């Protein structure tokens, strides 16, 4: 009798312990289960088909100062700037502190520093946007300051800092780096296969990249693609196209969606304008300004892998995006680049072109040899424009449609000069060729 | 009520509690596995009797490649021995009939043909081709052009032996000398992305097996006298009942499924 009672007691003890252990497992497991769900929610938000925002808002030129001189570098097999950004995502960057402001001499020293690798954005962005793109918390805290150059010293071990510099007010910000090594960056610099000697000149209207010697640049060809108006209306009018009113006048098609949205498509120039009168909220800070712009361009175009933010005018809430090839911007026939977005209290406006670079094609044209930037300034002076009139100067690719093949476009390098807020190619300003004889 | 009775009742109660806890523990574990979106798709595919090996989640990089028409085959025809050759200038293609057909079995055909291909007097540039079981059938043994940038699965760079009654009787060959990189490298979809996407688009039927998933370059279009190649995932799905295989192609840049045109020669750009 006693023996069977002992067995019952042992079983009871085992049963009690098992229930405790199982309860423990279930509790800890439920916790894991809920955490798992949270991860799922966040990953579902980032759509894998899209080009990430840090590719669109990205530095476009990389300048390396070796022991003696500065070079614009590029690797036609791998985008150096995107690769550097990937490396920087692992860095621990502390909160940036302002080092100087409005000091032109110090600014020149910084941007011409030896062993400095610098990446240049076409336009200034806020430091917290940069923090958002790198997913770095200490940078995210800096809400007001802007910059357009990132500089890192690759050789000096006593200078473990990242510098952020702003051309418009000569402000320089410095932030301590941890967990950063210069080795992967030096490797990327060495792999560059385009290497052009440059000098950074501080001029009246900003810092210009001057090519010291004549430069040889390749010509590119691309197959271009466009969409039917219907595909745009579906995407822009939130797919409900029942109440659509259409009118046509000399190849200019207008689509109205009630009183709230309108798309005007000019079939002669392939330019489209979309106005959304319901989108009346103006972005409250610079980060949401760029985020909303990015969302709009992904809605307009399927292929944005060549598209970069070209200018961000925070005061006028005006964004311009351009397509880039090998680190140089493409100037099409329009004044607004590829896409222009403007926010206002009356509604948002989007200008864009129905011609997108789709597939690169081997070009059968020889490389072009362009004059040095100095020679270009002299040519402008002969035509009556002083260097102080030049608001901006840039080597860019000209969009030339092929006569015998509508679907292929040739991209030829030339100098583009901005005078009186208008971008025109050098030969349009001067009637001279920018090519070296 | 004596104490022993209470003990027995407690034992029963705790024992049933244990069973309940154990069952709910197992349930919660199943829930965990269904949390992540992709894992649930994979689990769902297993449930529908779709079998496949482990899927690579790493997304790599690839290029747009271009090639110019090439006359290397035409220039080296005299090197070939023991075969009747016909060269088609339009397609830059050799069609050859072997004087001495080669006997092969299903088991040894890879080894036999690998040896045959190595010799320049048998096959021009044979060392640059590699056996591709995914493209081969009972009546055709297909070799594809390989290079430092990857393999090319395309009619413009292929070596196809025709097999008839266990004998290799002849072949056709096309060749691309060199590929040039047209654009900086771009991120591509991973194997797992591609297969879960195919499943989500009802391209993988129930009760089937994914026998191959290979990344290779294939012709996208011809422009300005050049051929443009893009990376494409070739996914072969075999029906377990009918044993019929079908190969799906997915653009590795965009993830779009490529529908072959009616003649099967061209792939439309999507």
C-alpha cells in the first residue's frame, strides 16, 4: 500500500514540475512570438521592388585628393558613391559639432585637404536627412543644419572624424567616428577607372569643380521608354478613372478628375504636368519634404535607378530630379530636369518627361574630348559673360535623339552653364564648340 | 476524504493540465513559424507539396552586358575535322554533321561529351562552354557559353548536340567572343525572392518540384547592331505526376516574370 502511494506522489511531483516548465516555455515563447510579429510589420513596409531612397538622394561625384592633387574619380563597373554609403552604414558617428562658419579661407583648406576623400551632393540636404538615410540616431537629432559635402581623411590616424561642409555658407561640421576603417574606402578609390584632375574653385556663386586639363569622356547610348497617358492617370488618379474628363487641343491632352486632379500631357514635347489640388499640406520639415518627393517619383516612374535628387529648394518647396550617367547629369530639352515637384498650400504640382533611360546600348561614337574649364570661362568671356555671371557650371550629358531610331538616344558630354537662372549648353551661350580641337 | 484520494485527484488534474499546456505550446510554435511573410510562403509551398532545396536569400549584383556580332567561328572553320560543316552567315551559326556519330547513354553522356568538346578540332572554342543539364533534353545536349561574368543561356551563345537513338549525330554552335559591361553593377533579386514571387503569381502548380534555379545572362534586345544581355533567373518546375517540366524566366533586375513570345526566340523587355 505504502509503495503505490509513493508512486502516486512521485508522479504528482513530476506532473507539477512539468506543468511549471511548460508554463515557463509558453510564456517566454509568446514573448518571442509577439516580437516576431513586430519585425514582420516593419519589413512589410519596405517594398523590395523599389530603388531605396538613399540611392536617389545620394552624392553624385567623388573627389579624391592624393598627396599632390585632386581627382574626380568614378568606376564604370561599380558606383563608388553608393558603395561608400554602404560602408558608412556600419560606422558609429557621434553628434556633429560646428567647427566654423562663413570663413572662406578655412573652408577652402578643408575641401582641398590632402588625403581627403569627399563625396558631393548636387544640392544641400539636412543633417537629419543624412541620419535617416544612414539609419544613424545621433545625426538624426540635428534638425536644422544643411550640408552638401562629406569628407573623410583616409591617411591621418589622428583625425578619426567625418566632416560635413556646406558650400552656401561655408559652414563645417565635425563628428567623431568609431568602428570605421579606411581600408574598404581606399580599396574603392583604387578601383576607379575614370580619373580626372580637378581643382575646387571658390567663386562668387559657389564652389565650382574645374577640370584642369582637357577631359576625354565616353559617349553613351540608351534605349528609352515611355508610357501611355492611361498608365499615368491610373497611377496618379488613385486607379479610379471613371469620372475622367478628357479634352485635346493640338496634341495637348488634358485629363480632369473632378475638380481635384488634373493631368496635362503634351504629345509634341512629351512633357506632362500633374496637379493635385487635394494635396494641400506643405511638408513641415526637410526630411518629410524629401520623403514625400521620393514617394511621388516612385509613383510616376517605374525605373528610377538612374534618377538622383538634383536640387532641393526648401524655401520654395521645390524639388528637381535628374537622370545621371556615370556620375554626370543628363540635360534634356526641358528646363526642369527629369522630374520637378512643387508643394504649396494650393496643391502639389509635378512636371515630368515621358522619356526614361531604360537599357544601355554600346555606343558606336568615339569618345569626346572637352576643353578645360579655364578655356570654357575664357570662351564665355569672349561672348560677353564674365565669370561672376556664371551661377553654376557643370559637365553634363546632352540628350540627342537619333534620326533613324526613335527608341535610341545618344548621350554626348558637353559643358552646361547656368546664367540668369537658365541652364544652357556652352555652344548655345557662345556659338562655339566645347570640344577640344 | 482521505489524503490519498486527494493526491490521486491532483495527479489527474495536473496530468490533464500538462496535456493542455503541451498542446498549446505546440500551437504557439506553429504560429511563430508563420509570422514572417516569406517563411509563411515557404511553409505554404511545402504544404502544397512543392519541393525544393534550400533557397538562397542573398541578393547579389549583375550587369547589363553587350556584345557585337562576331566572326570568330567563320574564321576558324578550317580547324574542324571529321564533320560536314554548314555556316549560316545571318545567324553566325555552325551546323555540323559528325562523320562518326558518338554513342552515349543517359548516364555517361556528360563525361563523353565533355571530353569531346575539349578538343579544338572537334568544337571551336569548346573549352569556353559548359554542360547545362537544365536546358538539355533526351534529344538535345546543351552546352552554354561561360565567362568571368557568368553563364549565358541564350541561342546566340550555345552549343547544341542532337541525339538520335543513343547517338550524337551533329550539333549547332553560336559564339560570342567577348561581353562588355554597359552600366555599373546593379542589385538583383535573390533566389528566394524570385521563387516566392513565382508562387505568389500562381506560376508554380501544386505537387511539383523545383528542379533547377539558375542565374544566367540572356538576350534582351538588339539595338545599334549589338546584342544586349540581362541577368535572368531560369527556374525549372517539374510536375511530380506528369513528369513534365516547364522553365520560367524572371528578370533578375526587376523581378518581373518574362513571358516568351510565340516563336520563343525573343524575350520582351519588361
